[in-house]
């Protein structure tokens, strides 16, 4: 019996099922089902944040019946520094991923850095630790950055989504749209001179382009923070998770890294 249970668990694990969300099945078709209170772990402090999140930290951000995209813009826009943005994000109810994630993954590195790397979404390791890019692909990203003299003391790192999609699935367009005002404000507050868009989701979302990463990478494009703001030179490159699967593309990634290095020398 024990052996059979172990086999089933191994099968689930191999299939990518690594989260148990509820203790008992939930009949979502039942008419009057009130969502059960899901256990939500306390969000861990991201390296750059000063204080743990608290809803009471956002007294001027009332929860109203306004459309959720407007609410997200208003809440994100009202943050005047990164610690406040983190608190507002922790209190934000517009993205259901918050309830399946263990931790909010806000950002890491130097908030005054000239260069900001933006990935897709946390994976299991990041979700556990509450820091972006700490798993296997994060270790490769660290080595890529180190190859041009960058590290978490001289660069800032975050993601389009601050919560892990269950099972590491691709984020849905609705999840990306819900969190977009927060990453936009995050960029405004860090105000980097150069953006590195790590992977297709980051590049397409922030550049507003439909092409895939193969077409977008390896050339300087512009991220436009707002109509009146100066565009930020932005370079899309391969996601390290992709490079781990396709090491033949590392030469192209190296080309991208050299472009980033040269740009930083030229403009900083
Ligand atoms: N992949 C990402 O895009 N971001 C992380 O933080 C980790 C893996």
C-alpha cells in the first residue's frame, strides 16, 4: 500500500504536480459555494524592501467597485517608493495567483542600479525563498551577468509577475494584464538607464509586440514608460531556462550580453 502511494506521488511529481492547494476536493459547480479561506503564508521580505506587507499600510487605497484595471493602476501609481509598492502589491487582490503562491517575489539587487533585468514569473525555488531568479535558471542568469561584470550589487532584478503560476505554467494574458501596472510602476521607481527583458513574456509585454523572442532579441528597442517620459533603451534576450534546454543558443545570448555591456559603457 505504502509502495503504491509512493508510486502515485512519483507519477504526480514527474507530471509536474508539485502543489497541493486544498486538503479536500472543492465542488466548484455547487451554486452557493463560498471560497474557503486559503492558507496564505506570510510574504517574505524581498531584499530591497524595508517592511513586511500590511493592508493597513494602504489606508488611502480603498477597495471599491471600480474596474480592476483602473484599481490596479491607481494602487500601483500611488506608491512613491519601492517599499510602498511592495506593500501595495502584497495587499492587491486583483490577481488570483496570490492565493496559490507561497510568497510574493518582489525584487532583488540594487534599486539604484543603471540596469534592470525583468524575467517572467517566479518558479518553485523563488516562490519558496521570496527572491527572483534563485533556482537553476537564476544561477545561469547570475553567471551570464557575471560574464559582463554585473551582479546583484550592481543590477536590479524582478519579474513581470510577482507570484508563481502553479506548476510553473505560462502566465495567462489576464494574469499579466492584472499585474502590468505594478511592473510599470516598478520600472518608474527604479528608473534604470537600460532594461534587459529576459525571455519572450517580458519582451512582448513591455514592448507591446507580438513577435516572439527569436525576432525581438539581439537589437536595441525602446520601452516607453509613459507618453511624456524618455524611452528606455531595452534589449530582449533569451531566458536562461530556455538556454538550459537549448545550449546551442548561448552564442547568441553572449552576443546580447556584449551589447548590454557596451551600452552601459556608452551611457553610464
Ligand atoms: N524564471 C523567471 O522568469 N523568473 C524567476 O524569478 C525565476 C525563473
